[in-house]
C-alpha cells in the first residue's frame, strides 16, 4: 500500500464512460484487489521473521523497480529525478522520511498478518482516509465539510468501542492508518512518477535492508538460502508483489475521477476483513461488528459527500 502519481481525468456531467476510463477502472480495481489478497502472500512466508521479510521486500522491490526502469528506458529520467530532488533539499528529506514511514507501515502490516491480526489490519486501512482528512486540516489548512465532521465522529465512536472492549487502544490499527496517512501527506507535495518514485524510496532504505540481511545470513539466523527454494523464491518475488499493484494503481489513477478512486480504495480492507474472518478464523463478534458499523457509516457518509461535491463541480464546469 502507496500513493500514485498522475491526476485522474475529470469527466463531464452526462458524458458516457469512455474506453480510457473503463481501462482505468480495471487497472485501479486490479491494484486494490492485489493489495486485498497480499496477506495471503505474507502468510506463505509466515515461518520467516517479520523483520527479515521486510528487509527482503525492501531490497527486492528496489532491484525489481530498478530493472523495470532500465528495461523501459527511463534510467536517464531516474537520474534526473534524483538530481532535481537533491537540489530541493526539503523534498529530498521529505521523501526520505516517507520511505522510512512506508517501511514501518510494511513491517506493521506483515507482522499483523502473520500474528493473527488481519481484522485489525483492515480496521487500520478503513480509518486511514479519515486520518488523512484530519491531517489535511492540521497541516494543509483544509476545511472540513459538515458530512466529514460527522464521518470522523462516527469513526471515533467505532474506535472508542474497540478500545473499551479490548481494554486498550487499538494501536496496531492506528499505527497502520497514521503511518500511511503521513506518508501520503509527505508525498502530496512531491511530484514524481510512481515507478521511479518507488525506486528512489526503496533506494534510500535498501542499504540498511541489505546490511540487516547480510548480518542475519552471516550469523546463521537467516531463512534465505536455508529454508528451501520455495521460501527463497517467495522472498525474491516480494519485490514484484510490492511494485505491481503500485504500477497498476498509477495507471488507473491517470484515467478515472478522484472520487471513484476513493470509493475503490475500500475494496482492499474489505477483502482483508473477509480473509481474516472467513479464511483464517480470526474472531469477529458483536463488539467488532458494532465498532466497524460506526466506521463503515462514517465512510459511506464521507464517500456520498465526495460524490455530491464532485457532481456539483462537474455541473459548474459545464456551464
């Protein structure tokens, strides 16, 4: 889970969906579907420590994206991107901070999935857009619509129910939501191609990941090359599993309206929730149902508000 480059195209009121937009919907849906089933991939390497999985994911994501950039002839653009970033020190270090944050988000996600907390993972990604709204208010001075105020309040009630039920704040869900929301906030002002941006992000962290992996391998505690070819291949292809949905998302985001993209984003946590409850047998009782219901109500209200706002903007643009 990362943000995409490119601006979704606006569609005039009454204009039928064209082929480009249909393709965009397919690309974006495919991206969220892959993010939704990604927990299955991490379950397959559940016998590997989460820290090692994360290090492999970062390193092989860098290798994979770098190879793709070279193969499609964008190595020169990648070098230019890096030079331009270095000249804009604020953006450079913001992107570095974003890389650290998304690495932390990846670790929490992998650890949660492999320790039976997929329901809490889905909760985190449900409340993520609401956290993003609050960050927009605080840091970008964005105004909160009446519907969004109610949506945030409903979500807060849902989190309060979980807190009172479990006897502690759902830090795991909040950590996932907050880290990804701040990541999105940092990247909002840094305009980079999605693929090349991910290459640079992983390049920041890849040396640390490689040192971690080398130390583990030298100490004999590494699963890589010690747990069979299947495990080795899964760890290597974790880079592709990271990059592919991002590229699909970026392609989709360029062709569909932003409000539709926002609606599709709930596909991934919904799939995670069903996987956790129906496939992996995680508990989901009346308390969880009540908490999620408040959060779902907030998301429905917020999405409906966005739909109405976009329709008004389109109608105004036609006049």
